[in-house]
């Protein structure tokens, strides 16, 4: 994993760029795509599609994703 902090724009807003977090990023994308259909976004300005994932056996991979990323990136947060 490589981490870089870059500053962008007139105000030099800091952005953290993290490369190589996932061993198999294509597999993660394929898994996320398999969860379709995604509901249409309404009532917010989130710039993309999202799907709620309940922490159950059928969603075990996705339910473990957030805690796993928090552990991996905890020193950066």
C-alpha cells in the first residue's frame, strides 16, 4: 500500500491518495456489480449509486468490508 497526501486547488485542500489497498480490486468491483440493481438516488447530492448492505450471511463479504478498511487505514484516519 502506498499513501500520498497531495494538495489541490487555490486553497491547497489536502487529498489522501491510497494505492494498492486491495489485493483484488477487480474482484471487489465484480462483487459490487453482482449486488445490482441499485436504487435510483433521490433526495440527496451523493454523486453516485449506492446500496445498503445488511450485515447478514448473504452479505458477509460486504458487511466485513467497512471494519476491514477501518483496521487497514486506522493509522491514516
